C-alpha cells in the first residue's frame, strides 16, 4: 500500500494565479497523481526556503513552486524574486545533501491547467525514477 | 489555548462522494485532536446547511471552523460570512478544497483521493488550530484629494470628485490652467474649441466650493501614506493683482523691455516678461514671468495692479490621495531633423496648430502665404522600428498625431480655402471613428504618400522652403519630389521633460518613460504607490476623450477609497519580530510597495511595516536572514503544521 | 421534500418540434458510426469521414463533441504530423 | 531621379467625369477583385495613384487603361466608394483626348456645352454631304436650293479627310508611347513571328471577347447569374459586330448599286442581321443604363447617352427605311427619316474619331502590345 | 407572465461585460446599490471568451474572472443573468422606472451546484454558441467552464423533454415549470454597457465564409487558442488538419462602405497580431501572414508588440484580400494586390481567419420610453459631450460605458466604465453645478 504513496509532491500555488489553474485541472478532469498536495500562498515570491526544507525533512520527495510569472498581481519583480527563493533553497539543499532537482519551479498562469498536469506527471516520473 | 474546532465535509451531491469516501474521512477526522464536531453534509453551501453550521458554532462555542468542499475561489467568502454571522472570526475559518483538487482531479483513483482528502482536511485542522483571529485594520482617511496639473484631465477629475463630495486641491504649475488643450483650436468631434472647453471647465471649477485651485503652484514635499498624505506646496507670486485695468495692463506690457520666446505659441512668437496667454485666458489675469523679469519696475509705474513686492507662499495640505495629471511635452525635433531649425519653412504640428489659430483670412507664415502644406508623420514616434542604427528612443506610437494632423489639414481647408496638402506618413492610424476624418481628408483632395519603415523622407532646402524626397510605398517605391510652401513635422508626445513631481512621488516609469500603472486592465489608473493615481497623458499618449476617461476613472477610485473617512486594510500583512530584526535593509529592497521603513526600538534600528502600504504579498519573508518577518495567516507555524499533516502517514 | 417531476408538467404544454427529434436521431446514428469506426483503432478525421460517409467538416464537429463529452480522446499524430488520430476513451 | 508630384492632374481628371477616386486609401481591392488583371497588368489602383500624383506620361503610355472593360466589380466592391472603374473610363477619355491632336476631343470630353452644338453641326454637315451622293431625292433637292451643292460636298470631303488624319495621328501617338514603355524590346528574326502572334491574339479577342467574358466569373457578381445573352460582353459584341456588319453591308450596297429592293440579296441579309444584332445590344444597354442594376451603369455620362441613343436611332430609322422600301412607301416622311438616318450615322462616324467610340481602334493597339509582352 | 414589484436600486447597469462589471463595482464600492442585468446566461461579456489579451499577453480569463466573481459576491450588487431590460422610462431626475424580464433557465439557480451530472445524461447535441459553433453542446448545459454563475441552463428549444436531467440532478435543481417573470423596479440612474456585435462575414460572399469550412472568424480562432478550446489544439475545421500556413484578413467588415461600416474597429489589428503570436507559440512550424491595410498599433505598448510579432516571423503584407477561392484539398487561394510591388498576387493558405470588425449593438435604444437614447451615425450610443464628459448620453442620468459608444479595446472600456461610474455617482449626489 505505502509504496503507492510515493513520490509525494508538495505544490506551493498562489491564490490568484496558479491555484485557479490547478482547480481547473480538476474541473476538466485532467488527472494527476493524488500524491500531489497543494498549499496556497498569496505570491510565489513569498515562500520561505525553510518551509521547503521542512517539507523535505518531513518526507516529501519533491516540492514544486507553481509561480505567478509575469501575471503576478504584485508586480513584475515576482519572477526574479521567486527565482531567488529557488536558488537560495537549492543551495540549502545541496548543503544538506539533497538533490536540487527535487525542487522545481514553473510559471503556471491561471488557466495553465494542462501545463500543470504535465509538470506533475513528469515530476512524479522523475522522482520515482530518482527515488527507487 | 486549545481551540474547539468544527469540521464539515461536503458531499457536493455526488461530486465529492462519488470519488471520496466522505464517511470515512469524517470518521478519521473526528478523532483528530481539537475536533469537537465532525459532520458530513450534502451541500455545505445550501442555505439549510449554512444555518446548521451557524447553530453548531453557537451551541458548541466553536472557535475554529473547517469546511472541506469546493475551491475557496467559489465559497471562501460565503463561509467566512457564515463564520462572521455566527460570531466566529472569519480568519479562523479554513476551506479545504477536496473537489477541484480532490474528487475531480483524482476521479480515476478513489482510494488515493480519499487518502489525499484525509490529509488535506487534517492540514486544514492543523492550520485552524494555529490560526489567529485577524481584524481588518482601520485607519482614518482624509476625504480630500490633491489633483496635480490643471489641464482637461486634472480639471475633470477635480470637478467629478467635488461633485461626488470629495474635497479637492487642484494644483497647477503654470499661472494659467488648461494645459495643452488651451493651445488647440478646433477639435475633432465637437464644435467647441480647446479654449472654450478650458473656459467652461474653469468656470465650473471656480464655481465649485469643493475645489480649491492653486496656480503657479508646485508640490515640493510629500510625506505620509494613503489616507493621510501631507503635501507642502510652494506658490509663486503672479506679481499682478486683481482687478487689473486692461488699458493699464496693455501699457505695462508695452513698456516691458524684456522679450522672450512665447511658449504658448511654441516659440512662433515672442512675448514680454509681463504677459497673458490669450484674450480669454484662465484665470483672467496677467502674470509676470519670474525667470525673465529683470525687476526694472517699468510696468509697476504704469499699472497699479502690478506688485513686484509679492512674495512666494508655502502652504501645507492634508489629503487622502493624489491624482497626477501632469500631461505631456510635445516632441522637440533634433536640430536638422527633417530640416527643423535649419530650413525656415519647417514647423512642428503643435506650432502649426497655433498658426491656424493666429491667422485670420490667409494662412501666412513669416509674411508669405501658404498654399501648399506637406506633413511628415511619426517625427519622434515609432522610432527605430526597422532601423538598428537609429538613435531615437521613442519606440511607441503617439496615438493622437495622425488624427490631429489630418484634422489640422481639414481645418486649414475650412478656414483658408482650397489648399494642396501632402501627408507623408507611415501608415495612417486613425482608429475607431476617427477613420472618417481620414476619409474626409482624402475626399477633400489631400494626397497621401507613405514612406518605408526603414527609408525616411529626405528634406533639403530650396530658398527658404523645403524640398522633400520620398520613396512612395504606395506607388511601388517610386521616388517622388514635393516642394510645399510649408513643411509640418507631425511630432508626437513625450513624457514631461521637467518632472520633479514624478520623482517626488516615486511613481515608476514604464519602458517609454511615461508613468506606469500597476496593470493596464485590472488597475489602469493605480500606481504601486498606494493612494497615488495617474490619469491623462502623463501615463502615455492619449487624446482628450481618453484623458478625460482616465481622469474620471481615477476620480471614482479615489472617491470610493476615501469617502468613508477611513480605510479598512486587509489583515493579511507582514509583521516584523523586532527582537530578531537587525535592520539589514534586505526587506526594504524586496518590497515593491515602499511598505517597510526603519524605526527605533530598544535603542536599535528595526524594520517596521507601514500597514497602509503593505499588500500582504510576502516578498519580504524569504529575504530576511534572521527570519524575523512573518505574514499573518501564513506564519511558519501554520505552514509547517500543514506540511506535517500532509506528510504524515496514515 | 421530493416534489412532483416537473418534466411531466411541461410535457403537457410543449410539443417537441420534429427537427429536434430528427437532430437527436441523427446524432445518435452518427455517434454510433463514429464509435464503431474507432473500434478498430485510432483514426484521423478524413479516415473516419470516409468510414462514416460524412463530410470532413461534419465529422470533425461530431468527433469533437464526442471528445468534449469524454467518449473519444486525442491520440498520436499521423506520420506526416498533419492530422491527429482519435481513439475511444474507454475500452469496450 | 525623383518625379515631381503634380496634384493638378487629379483636378483636371474631374473634368473628364471622374469624381470619387480621391477617396482611395490604397487597399488594392480593385486591382485584385478584377478578373482581368494579372502579372504585369495591374490596374486600377496604380492608375488612381498615377492620377493623384499627376504622372501624366505614365497614364498616356499605359496599355492597362485599355485592358479594362469596365465590368464594374472594382467599383461595386470598393470599400471607400472611390469608383475606380469610373476613373478608368475617365482616364481613357483623357488619353483619347491627348492622343488626338486637334483638341476637338478634349473639348468634347470636358462636357463643354459646345460639344453638343459642335457635333450636331458637324453631323448635319456630313449628313448633308451624304445626300450629295443621292442628289435625286426631294429632300436633297430642297436642301441644295438653300446651300450650294459644292459647298456641302467640298466641306464634307475636307472634314472627312481631317477626321481621318487626326484619327491616324492619335493611333500613331498611342503606338509611339506604348512602344516606349515596352519592357523587353527584342530584336532579330523571332520578333516578326511574335508580332504576328500578338496580332492574331488581338484579332481573336476582338472576335470572341474572351477577356471581356472573364468579367462575370464569380457567383456573387450580378451578371454571373444571368444567361450569356444578357451579359455586358454580349451587348458589346453584338453592338460592335452589328455596327461592323452594317458598315460592311452599307459599303457593299454602295458598291453594287441598287440591290436595295431585294430582300434576299446577300448584303441585304447581312445588313438586316447586323442591324438586328446592333439594335438588340443597344436596347439592352439602354435598358441597363436606365435600370442601373450595378455600379457600372450608375454614372452614365451624357456622351454615353448620346452614343447609345444614336446607335439605337440609327438602327430604328434604318429598319424604318427598310420597311418603307420593302413596302414601297415613298413619302416625304420616309425621306426625312432617311435624312435623320444619315445625320445620325455621320454623328456616329464623328464620334468614332472624337469620342469614347475611338476605343475601337485604341483598344486593339493596346491588346496587341499586351499580347506582345505576353508572347515574350 | 407574472409581474412583480421588486423594489428599488440606486443604479441599473445593463450588460455584464467588462465595462458593466467595472462600472458596477465602482458604484457598489461607493456604497450604491446596483442591479446588473445581463441577457446571457453568464456575465463576463465577450472578454471572458478570449484567449489572451494584447499587448501584455496575460490570459483574458485571469483578468475577467476576478472582476466577475467580485461582482457576483459584492454585497451591493444584485445580479440578474439571462434577463432582459424591456423598458426604461425616466419619470424625473434620479427616478427611472424599469421593467426587467427574467427568462426561465429551467434550473433553480440557488440549488444548482454546477456538477454537470445533467449535462452528462442529456442526449441532445446542438451547436455550442460559446465555442462559436466549432463543436456541439448538450441541451442542458453549463454555458462554459468559467461561467458565473456556474449554473446549468436548459435550452428548451432543443430539448426533447426526456426528463433525464431532472432524474439525475442530485440537488433537485431542474424545474421545467419555470416561467418568464417580469419585474418592475425603480432605479436612480442607468448605465448602458451593452457592448458590441461582431461583423457577420456572410455579408461578404467573396470571402466564402460559410461555404469554405477553412475560412473562420477571428472569434473562432480566439476559442481555438483559449485554454478551454474546443479541439484541444489548433485545427482547421474543414478536416481537422493541423494548419501550417495561416492567413489573417484584416478589415473584414470594417472601413468598408459596401457593408455600411466606414469606421475602423480599433481592435482587429492588435487581436490578429496577438493571435499570430499565440499561433507561433502553439504551432512553431506554422507560417502566419497578416494581410492589412494599415496596422493600427496605437496604444500603450502596441507598437512594440507589433514589432515583436515581426521579429517572431509573422509576415505582414499590405493589401486587402479581394477574393478567396477554395481548392480541392480545402486550401484557399487569396487574391490581393501586393501594394508594396503594385502587383496582383495569389497566395495559398490552409486556414484563413477573417478578422471581423466591431458593430454597434443598439437594440437597447428601443427600450427607452419617453426620452430617446440617441445614437450616432454608426448606430453607437451618442456621447453628448465626447471630449469633456464622455459618458453622458442624450438622456440626463443615463450613462454609457465601454464599446456601446464605439469600438474600444479592453483598457479603454475599463476607463470609460470608470468615467461612467463617476459621472453616475456625481449625478446621484445631485450635482452642484
């Protein structure tokens, strides 16, 4: 039973942009593994590296940041800032011996359901190959 | 303190329960710590369920509520208001999305979906257990607005705000109102001239008790934030008192020994240091040009109203919002650009508008009658489209010039009879209803030539007049030659060259250097500086209608923000732990909204969030090396507890 | 709580126009044919059209409607990458 | 070398009857919607352009002007209602007026009121001249009592010669200008064969109106829905060949004196058939011009009315005489009809040299040059 | 039809497109009670159906849906969808009597949860108007996935009255006994935000729309590029081929006297350029050619956007398409004069998109009784003082917002709605002039 529950992915989505896309993926019945869990924050550039590290510590295999991209309601700097969060975290991951590729980021616009599902499938595949 | 939490799991008809074993989820959750009540409901959003939830909250004295149903985008506000009605803080409510991100997304895997749902609801419970009751912060707001720039946009914004009941301070840098519109004669789609519109608006402004107009005034200092700005305004003296005897004034103008270029006529004419713009200028009072005046005192001798002893004033204003309507500057061609400044009979479009106004029976330029006119379009606009070597920086289209030039040609025909007119353009952009003007002009016999994106017309001299050579795109690239009596360069719009107010307000500029809105469609008149709005052509090229529309939009935004005299701020704000903070300045850099400032705390400098400016985006969180900032509703504790719950094995 | 079925009420008041019935029959007929044609494996629109005996634009319309309601799904493109193939969403 | 723009030409063109072309915004719809344009023959937009810019030589040396049959599709579909077809017609008038050296055509085309007076006087003169060939008729005698026979005869002769010269001059001018414009002026042996081929192709067009028939190719066009015998190309064909047939018949009549009484005499039969053909065409043309179903017929100029009216009257009076001769009605009335017939016929001849009718020899020249470019 | 008196509102906003929404939100935020009447099943107007918007390329839904849901849940806004204003009569300053008909959708809005169960079982398929007929929909249907309210409706004209939907509806929301209800209300001001109609290219038979399946309108292409697209990818409707040589025909029905619309539609150039960019993204191998007369890239960032499209390889050809003919294989031959060379050319493309223009939507003028709501010569609502008060109409107290007064892009519509709302608010305050 339990091996089915791997790999576990934590997705950070954003309230106004990427979460609606994830919602729509459900609406359109585009399936992705149920081992993908979402936590929604106001803006992807406000995600703390320690949260991501916490997720890895607690057993998540991968963390995915569904970033706002240029659609961010808080301004254009979002993309750069989110990238910096990823960079900082990946550095921390390396220090802890975690593979940086276990953290992924992609801009998901508010109707990018298909790209999201593709990302989830690909990431799951990658992580399961990686993990076992 | 442990919370008493109530959990409701929605079947959503069969939408959720078809895939997720709702009963099982409920059972598992009911055993969670802190959960005093776990129910499953057919439709949580139905009226009957809402009533049931309210009763439960009251009866059980719940202080945390979790509803696992559809996406919060649909019903977060519904259930927050349920919580509120039951006396529960709405921020102690968490919605768990087990439909869009549960049953629907995983309808192919019932077991997996059920397990995911359990974890998600647990995470919701964990979050609610740690959530804080948040209250909207209310700050008082002054129901007054400073409108900076008294052109049509500024005056319209001011009037509308005043009519809606907001106090307005209208601040104009020049001694006369009306901005660019006052300089235009006949206008498209109306029988009114620019001057008449300005006159009408000025009279309304003067007659409106809610508007105070300052001319010759500039904002020199800005402090505070939305709802409570403090402005310091410097008012330059006019040196001419009211009332002023017109004959005496004329004498004063006559005796004035100083002559300077008249900006009102774009340098076509000269004026004295004591001057007026035009017969019916607004306000109807002459002024002395401070910079040009030599203080010789001649005028004072012949005109009783002149008072060179007037002193500059400074006043302070307290306003809740600021609307910038500072307008544009016409593009000034480089010396020699299409013969400008080198060949006598070459003028800009703006100068030509003035020529049309100033001449009566015949169209005269420097004493010679003009019977043929050539226009060269896109001077200072759409630069470098195809030409890498081009030095120009104005990549944008100035939007109004095609129509304005064509309209000026038609006006010239109307006023001075049959003329020969050449429009050497780059693709006419008379969008919308303005197209009819283009058609009228063709029908009237205006000739349109089009030059290539990468091959500009060449202008050389023939006596005092220009000779234009152009490869005509419309005639299979044939090279044509035209020798008009007058060449008009259709110059576009530029951002104000002198723009200290923009710097003062810290308004961001776009790539085109005009003021930039937050979002062209969602927040078209708002800037990232809360409470500072932009309207009119300071935001980008616009015609009069478009400027007025944006001005009125800005007025309505300003009005509804301030009308209650207080502002309710979303409680999702950043909070700084002052103990931890060491003021490294990282967060101020990260904040796009200028919402963090240093304050003194226990003898050290620490960051402090200006609540009125904070938008709750969280951009400052990850950059803090001390982890001293948290976002209300998204604290480390809350997020990490959710992660724990999601990661937990079943 | 369960009220009377309202369909019975409206049936007394309204007649279903003939063309609406025809349309329904036509759709069912074409749907059956398309699904049959796809039994044998993935097909492109022109292939389905010739199998069903319908014009290509009409075939596309019906096929896409079936796609929308989950009867059919998009498969791989053909060798020339000009046309997508379509296949049954559920194995029968 | 840059060309100087001369905006006066556009104003000048208004006098030749084109009113709306200024409205053009250079979309090129007219050129592309035209079924007769192709490869190197692109009109009317470029002709509008030449007009607006005042490129007179371009206009006078263009064979494109004559490639146009005024199907009217361009005017029908012009988004700015610039009526390009009418401009083409006006430019043809302009070109004829400029090829023809006497200036008479220029006078006529600018719709000078003098036009009517002048042409009528000339027609009367030449009509009378014809009568000098039939001095025995009572009408002739009545006239010669008032104006001496010699005056009429010599003046008429002179006028004919003058007309002939100017007409030839015009055609010659046109040929010179079109030759100057030719892209590949080949030398050597092959060029005679090519010239011959071009000439043959021109004749074929005259005989079959192949190009004209392309006018109504598309369903959405008004005449495409009509049977062939109601289409403009057929009108044109029947008027043209009717006219030529009548001309031939008249000549034969003239050469082989007095078969006039015999209905089945070959030249008689030819004349009757040709006359019927011409009358059919002219009637239909007048009908369309009155009904105005498409743009082409919406701006009928005075000259068009005069031309069609005369064709029609010539036909009718011709047949009246025919009947009169057949039935043996020898009255003064039929003699007056004969007088009218001769005057009108002469009017047509004059129009031949100095009017739109002159296209009858300008168009073949242009066709020839066009074919020459094509066979190359 | 029952008539009910439903009280009074401060403002009536007719039309729930982006302009109506903006105006309603502004007024509602000022504390006025607003009634919005939308004749369609969902608010969101034309914009909600678009793919992305120029020149920022953010998705249209991302911008409309927040406004749409804000309207739907705003405590000061009442929303009537699938309802029509039948009569507006001014009886005095700040006093209008209004009749609104709420048409039956045969689904109880309050009960429907948008679960789509009914849609699944409905046996009838007809053209889906929200996909511009590219695909079918059921007779009971949720208009589109981001509709608001996201509630089913029954298209009774195509219903076979089988009753399956009623049987399966878990919420018991189907109600075939619904009847149209007329309500009379009083309002103090009216905002007309009825938007525009698109030009119907059947009126230009030379373009073959309706005869050649691979000639489609820009709105159909818009749907093909939207996230909720009908074909899951861009296909030509003639035979489902992936197009690789696509043409845009600009000024279809604009700037054209022969169809009675002499004005420029203001948005076609830019939306075509936008679509061209999106196509280049979706089908990297495809060639896109835009046949234009003048590129009207006048707004903020538009010119740069146009240059960007050129840089991506979109071909721009100056010349109006005069005629389109179809080849055996469904490809199309476009005949035009290439203005640059002055020569007639014929080009072959496998998909042609007609960039249709914007026409007035003036039916609303007929509901005004007493005073006339005047229109201009193009049948758009006349702006009484276009320059200084662009929202004023011929009736004092009735304001116009968005494309009802003329062709307009989205930012302009939003601005004009802002203008209408502030003028309306000033009117409601009782103006002090």
